[in-house]
C-alpha cells in the first residue's frame, strides 16, 4: 500500500547547504524534520499498527518554496558568496547544492534550492497494517 501526503519544513542554518529544498530531500529524514509527523498524520490513528516499508519512501514531488536562504545566514556574506562561486560545480550530480541564496520559486519546476522553507508531496509505502481497532 502506498500513502501520498504533503510535507513541509523550515530549513536551518546548520544544514541548509547540505540539505536544500528539493524533490530529492522531501522524503529524507535527515533533511525534513517534519517527515515522520506528516506521515503519521496522513495515515491516522492506526499508524502505530502499521509496518512501514522503510525502503519504499519512493518519491518526493512538486517541491515548492518560500523565503531566502540568505535570511538564515549571518550578514558577513561568506556562505552566500561560496554558494554563488560553486553553483555550477554540481551540475552533473543527482542531488545538487543550492544555486543561490535567493528563492526563485514562482511555479512548479522552478529552482527551489535557494528557499528557506520547503513543501511538497511524498509517496511512502506500508507493508501491512495489523487488524487492530485504534
């Protein structure tokens, strides 16, 4: 069984460069601090009786964002300068780092890597739920 749900989180200064807003990080527990609670809410009160397929957080889709990464970093400009200098360096990797410190999201498909708030849809798997009344 698959469950599709919406999830969102606020990026934190300490890991915003490592875990940017993206489709790839929507279903990632290290990036998305709200993922488990959003999953539980989508399944409902019977979640505690379900065997989750931990290998089957199959996708994150339609990432959207708001707020600028520059708002997270101190005013010295070092982090945003480094991001700008290395923006093209990760063009051939699956999960890219931020391309700027500015959120460029206006419509689906836009670059959200510079956003400080992230939201999107995750599809997760459940192996089985035991027949227990909550």
